[in-house]
């Protein structure tokens, strides 16, 4: 066998070896499935929300998480019936007014089945949906953009428990804070209270680092589909003990 024949034969024998190098479709699918299984089921501090996550506001406009990448974003779980939420509404509105002028985004999510129903309302002529929410915002003079979370999917992913329950995302889209607006729910100690939300936003607006942290939420329990509504355990016990 001459040298040319040997070279051709060697090349042919090598072809199957190189053809096996790229991963098979089945192997790719298996790897993707493993990654999917490893994905967190709930939102953790320091993590981002999937950019494809979408809710619809009460005007029917879809809102996608990707829209807010690069912007400091506040998400608050909201209620029109909760008296504890109402006690913080004024301060939330003031904070929103102050920081919206600095480019901060504020979104208020209503996940209460008792307020928005289990399913999105059907069109009814020229009548706008969520009339109860609209009337509440108008009567209280609240500048909140409210999104409807039917089925509590977002509340469950965020592990939101009460109204209010505040979440703050930095410009990189990562969650840096969740919990209270401040620790003065009844607005009795303005000079000494810890203004958690205002403080976090102030630092982020100055491009200062915020080490992710949480505070214990306080408010009315979110009325989820299939669950009995009511205030959180602490508020229930206070009521049973005569408010003490």
C-alpha cells in the first residue's frame, strides 16, 4: 500500500470519531431538564425575577419584568380592604412621589381573591374592570399603579404573606430588601422609627451598596384562592386579647 492510500484510509477511519464529539440532542435535553429542576421555586434575596414574568394592570396593559431591568424597582403587595395597608398608604405615596422623580419604579400588586376575583373580569361594554380598585384609589388620592395577580402566582413566587409586603430590586435586577415600609405602622413615632424602604431607596439612588436583608412583614394576610382570608397570626391574637 503506497503512502497516499494509507493517508486516505486513515482519514476515513477518523471521521466517525469526530462525528461523535458534539452532544446528542437527547443529552442536551437532559442537561436542560436538570437546569430546570435546579431553578428556585421562590424568589430569594440576591436573585432576579425571570424577565418574561408578566402581569396585567387594571387598565389591561401587560407589564413584563424585563421592562424594569436597569431601574430601581419597588414592588408592594397591596389591598384596598386592609386597614393595616391603609395606615401605610400615605407614607407609601410620599415615598413614591419622592423617588419616582429619581427614576424609581413603583408597582402595587393586588393578589386578594376577595378584591380582584379568581379570573380576569370579562369585557362589559365601555365599563372598565376592577371598578372597586379604581374607586378606592380615587377616593384616597393614591397614585399607585395596581397590577392584578389572579391565582396568586406572583405572590406565591415572591412568598408574599401580607398587605403591605414590600420588595426592592436594584438596578441590576437583584432583590436587596423585603419586608416593612417602616417599623411604625400606626404612625406614632416619626422621629425615632426605622424608615427601611426610604433608607434602602436613598442608598440605591446614590449608587451605594445595599447588603440584602429582610424585616418581618406586618399586615393583613393575602386572601389566596381556596384559602380563608383574615389578618396575620399576630393581629388575630391581638384581637382575641382585646387589642393588647
